[in-house]
C-alpha cells in the first residue's frame, strides 16, 4: 500500500517529482541500511502461521510454543554467532489459513524481515506452501503439524524438516484399539474425509486398507470439500447402512458440524474417531458434553516420559488459563531444534544451519528426534478420548491415563 508521502510524490508535477525523487531514494536507502544494521545485531527467525481463519485454533498454540522456545534462549543470553552473543527475534505473520498467503508471507519474512531460518505453519496445505518457498530460497525450515506422508509426497526436500506422526500408524490405531480393548461392534465402517492432502491419504486410502486387513467392512467412504458445511446426507447414509464404527478426517469447524449432525440425526455409532479437527480444545468447547467419547489420535501428552513435558503443559495453562493442546509441544520442539541448530552452527549461514539440523539427535519434549533421509522424524502415537472437557489417553495400556468410554455416550 502506498504511503501518503509516496502518493503525493506520484501525483506531483514532473519538476517537483524530480526534486523529490533523490529524497525518496535516500529515504529508502536509509531504511534499508537501518534494517540491515538491526538484522546484523540479532538473529531473526520467521513463521507464517494461521492466527485467523478456520485453523486459528492451531495457530494460537503454535504462537505460544514458538515464542516460549525463543524467550528461553533470550533469557539465557541468546545464541553465540561468530564469537558474539546475539538475541533471537521471532517474527510471526498471519497466513489467515490461506496457502497463498503463507507463500507470500514466507517471501516477506525472507526479503523484508531478513529471517535467517524459518518455522512452519500447520496442516499440509499451509506448511507445504511455505516450505516450497524456503526450498526455492535455500533457507532451512523446521516444522511440526504436517503428517509425514503428506510432507514427503510434495518433493524431495533439501531445506525443509518435519517432525510429526506417520499417517499409516494413525490410520491403524482405531482397529488396534478395537482389537486390544476387545470392543465389540458389527464391524461395519463408515468413513467421512475431506479432500485435503491428509484427508485423501488417511480417509481415502489408508482407512479402507486398514479396515479390510482387520476384517471390517467399509459400507461408506465419502469425500467432501474442506469447507463443506452440510453433512446430513452422509450421516443419513451411514445410519441407514448400520455402520457402528465411524471414522472422520476433517478440520475443526467441519468436525464440530459432523458431530452435531450425527446427534441431530439420532445416529449413535459405537465408536467415533475424528482425526485432525477433534484435536484442539476448541472442538470440545464448541460441543460441550457432545464431545465426550470422541476419539482422536495423539502424539503428545504431559504424562509422556520426556524432558519438560509436564512443565510445558503447566506453564501454558498457568499463562493462558486455557487447556493445553499437543500442538504446544510440536511447535516448541520444532523451535528448539532450529535454535539448537543455529547454536551448533555458530553461524547465520543457511547452509551451515541446515547441515546442523540434519545432525539433530536429541530427546526433546515430544521424544527422541533424529531426521531420516526424507527429512522426517516420526512421533509415537496414542489414542486420546474427550472425557469431561479434557483428553484422556485410552490406548496403549502402558500409557493410559483413563478408561475408554464405549460405546460413545
């Protein structure tokens, strides 16, 4: 957007414009010099995350996780670069849950904010949009919140790194829970999934495969646009076909709508799994008691035996007065990994930072992290269930913090 000064200059008569032009150029040069000098005294890392739009719930947790990691480094005096301690400045831009904005923001973080390294957004569409820019600019980007197959399917990455869950393991969990906990159903499955990258992988491909392998019959497999709002016909079909197991992959607004429309239809499946959208606390807040019994795969809980796991959740809830989300953990760990790599490199050279990320081999708040040849690190999974406004781990047995509610109340 043009400033008042630049608007006046553009509308001025030509002789006036000739006098103003050198002044404008000097102003631009001074601003650039000031920004460059400031950047030389600090380490700028940037992230484009969804602070508004349908995925704002995820973005709020990422903001807290990224900021906490940076704050901790700064409280310890910063990072030593070329023998000199430098503070870290985190620049966050709102991608408004729009991949096009993510790409534009990432360009701005590098060109305008002079970020030396990047952190990712959330969900495949947003993360991959930013990672492609980082890849083209040869700037390291570390992210969570992007299922690994969806990340790997885009291209062979050289500068982007992802720590998150592996979709085949996530897709297998409902059937392992049914088997291990000896939950009896008629073995008829209905699948509702959005047409986003991870929805197509989990709902369109993996769940049908896993169901067949486990001896279940898929009586319905329905795909819908990510922003769809009406699910009555899908729900009616699942009810008519007598599916007692319903598996859903959708973002939070759609997940809330599906749960409400299942209840409105008087449909009572025995097992209801809602991946992706049922994870943030906003899901339970929107549904109240209707959230009870809904299952969702999880990769982190404060009870996990990893460094600072309990303290991280306590700090979040103390500061925000909100219930924690597992996204505070993957974002906090991603930022720690990137900051550790910058410290290990002892340089702001992107190639040296990238090489240091590749050597990551340490246990963080989400568990041991060591990237493979595909630039991914797999987080172990558990099954969570909403119970009274909070999630309990109901599988596997050695990590359980509660007993499963079955059938869905």
